[in-house]
């Protein structure tokens, strides 16, 4: 007969050993029951494939999106996440600089862009950009994330000089700048091929590219929402050129507007195919659409169910991506924390002064301190790990850093 011992402070080693054995037994029973329930799921065959490392097909992805079995999808995504990254959750100390909101492309889903003479339009000069970059670096940032609109008048040398002067003043900080859409715009300004444009920017100090501007690759969606924007194939080609030059990048997908499950899966497969070819993507970042102040303001915001589906299915489909990131600015702090058990291994960073999503009504803060980020991670049962842009671990003495507005 087994006697159950309740553990209290300073109890015997024997009592603690018995309790440990009991918890191990209960965990075994729970896992056994979960496996039994999983086998009853209508998508068990797909989850079994993913769990064994077999690549999922287009049809598999569509079936996953049409299923509401989020717990089993999430469980499998979490297993793959832990296989790739253990119990670690990454974060970075970074600062966003949105140098201008003047844009010749007026995408229907964007609340940030303005015409040149429109109220609220702005463009930072090089000195203002430098001031923000230097302040962030002095406060401990390892990355500057620099993006903006497609300004019709700024010359190519403005962008080259911006990168060069930041790199000269802050040689230790990594400059992640210009979406693929911006790069194509700069190549037209410079009257140079994309490859040569990227080479000049790299020589000036560009370290990597962010993943924005991908939206959804579907021509049908782009024709309705952003007809003037670089095509999906054009986005992929810019990234191919960047990767071939040794410039790594992230990848994104904007979801929760007019796209279909089929279009989401097609987007993920195109990213996976390019990653097979170049290996240049560092992380995939699902971006939840925010409708406020856009031409799609009659749309609802994304639901938690859709957010967790996109995150976990992305982890299952993108078998050749090392990292899935929760962009807490768009996803929300609480759901970002939960996502760490649904396939996410990176919760982004301090960010500071993000303008693009907040223009569309984001209710999240514009920044988090390191203490806030690490607390979120620890509460989720994960181990916080500060990284740099390229996922090298960063060790530092000062821990509670929050970047100030410059």
C-alpha cells in the first residue's frame, strides 16, 4: 500500500522523492491520455507526419487551417519548437526608427503612410536619425530596425549616407534596414540593379533585411489591397539577391484581412522553397492585421484562435526555419506569452517607438524593458536568452534596460 506524503518546507528527502515519483506518474498518465486523444483527431495523420519530421504538403496545410483542433496542432508545434530550440525563448534589445511615413504606395491595409503634403506626414533628417541611433546604442541596443515609406523625392544617396553614418558612429550595432519593397524602390532611384543596390548598402554598413512588405503573395490579394506594391515574386527575388550577397533576412506574412487559408499556405510554401534554395531566412514572423484607421476599418481584428493557428501551423509548415517569432506589438503581450507554448521561440525585443502598427490602433506599449520581457518569458516556463540579430547569445551585466525616446 502506497502512503501519499504532502510536502511542506524542510520535509525529509524521502518525502520529496516520493512526491517526485508521484508527479512523474501523473505526468505519464496525462501524456498517455493526450496521445490517445490525439489519435482520435481528424488531423492525426498530418500531426504524426509533422512530428516525425516529414514535410507537410499544401493540402495538409489547408486541412490544418480548416481544423479547430488548436490544442493538438499547438502541442505538435510546441514539440517541434522544443526539438529545435529547447526551452529557450529569445529576445533582443533593439530600437525601431521609422524615418518617414511619406509613401508613393497607398496600400489599403496601411494606416501609417501619408502623401507628401498631407497632414501628419514627416521625414527625419540624417541628424535626427543619428541622434536616435546613438542614444539607443549608448543605452545598450544591439540592433537598429530601420524602415519607412517609399518617399518619391529622397535620393538614393540619402539612404546610403544614413546607413554609412550610423555605421561610422555606432560600429558595434547591427543595422537591419529596408524591406524588400524599399530595396526595389531604392534600386529604381539609383537606376541600378537590385544586386548592385544591395552591394552598395552592404558596403555602407547594412547588416540584414527585415521581413516586411511580403503581406500575402497571392496576386489576387495584392491586386485588391496593394496594386502598386512590389509583387510577391518580386519580393522573393529581392530576398534571393540579398541572401546570395550574404545578407540574411526575416520573412513575414500579414494575415487576418481578405486572404483565404489556401493563400496563407501557398505563401508559407513559397517561403519554404526559397529557404531550401538560399538558407538566408533567420526567422518567420506572422503579422496580425490591425484594421483601425485603414481602408479596411470595417474588418474585425484577428481572433486569438486565428493568431494561434497561424503561429502553430507556420511552425509545422516551415520545417527549414529555425525560429518563429511573436511580434508582441501586433499580437499583444498576453497572447505572445501564450504563443511560447504554440511553436514560438522568440518574443522579439524592447523595440521602442514603433509607429507603423500603432497608427493602426495597436494598444500595446511602444516599448518593454528587459525586466518586463524576461518576466513574461519566465512566467511561461521558458528560459530567457538575449540574442543579437543573427541569434548569437549576448551576455551583459546590466539587465533591466529600457530604451528612451530620443
